[in-house]
C-alpha cells in the first residue's frame, strides 16, 4: 500500500467528528437535567403529595392538572435518560477512535470493559484517557496541567455518581419525586464541562501531531509531470531524418 493512501486513511480515522458529538450530547444532557431539576424544585414535592392523595391513580376533574404534570415529568425523565445514553455512546465512540488514532491496531474491548465492569470503572476510564494523552507525544511541560484537568474531571464524575447512588434514594424517600436537585446538577455540569475539556485537549493534540506528520518530507506522495511524448511518426524540431 502506498504511503499516501495510508495517510488518507489515517485522516479519515480522525476522532474530531466524534469529539463534536461528545460536545453536543453532553450539552443536551445537562440541559435536560436542568429542566428536570427546575420541575422538581417548582412542582415535584407538591406533585408527589397529590399523587399520594390520589393513591397513584388520579381520577376526576380535579385530577386533570395532576395528569398534565405527571406527563411533563415523564417526558423530562425520558429526555434525561435518552441524552445520558447518547452522551455515553458518543464518548465511547470518541475514545475508541482516539485510541486508534494513536495505534491503528488498538482493540475496542478495553473501552467497554473499562466502563462496564463494576469496580474497574471507578478508575480504568481515566487511565485509558491518560494512555491516549501519552500516546500523542505532547510537548514537554504539559504533564502537570493535563493531570490536574484529568483528576478534576474524574473527581467531579465520581462525586456525581455518589450523589446519584447514595443521596438520591434518601431524598426520594423524603417525599420528592426523584430527589434530583441543585447539588446533582452542579456536579454533573462540572463533570460534563471538564470531560469536554479533556476531549478537546486530546483532539487538539492529535490534530497537531497529524499535521506535523503530513508536513514531514516523504510523508506524502508527490507527482511530477511527465514530459510530452512526440506523436508517432513525427520528428523533433531541428532534427533531420
């Protein structure tokens, strides 16, 4: 295979488009979560009390407003769930492509295992992302800044996970619909922002590395025009038969 063809395929495997999908889905996730929190703060506790009074099955003319609120709540819950799944899929796709941008033979299995295996997923995803960063061969002196960004993102993500798995059940049992509030929204927003920053940093480094490889002599095929060939039976100017 010609070296120029290898470079073209490498460019096509760039994770830049997958990074854009991560930004979009993370934004959608935080917006939908913010809408759910606003609903919870303004209507959640009262709606929970009304549902309890109706025995969970609103009936009659007085229940029309409750049915509308329940429908809105269900829509918001589906939006949060859908955008969360979309963000997870977009991030996994980006991470797979980012690893393959450094090493074309990198398998996709470690990415799935890092996020899905209980206990392992508390640390392995951050390790994989750091592995990608080191694989880009960044300029010297940026290690400390990168580790601070990576640690901040992962700490915010673990804090969000702790709030969802520990605090939410307690708040929900106290009379709220879901227990989702400002602390969960704040932690999720910080985690999403820092996650987007890590994706942007790695994508920028890989784009710079790819540009440097393209600019190196011999990395692209050059074509020199062939001199025109005389037509059959013709003679060059000044040449006698």
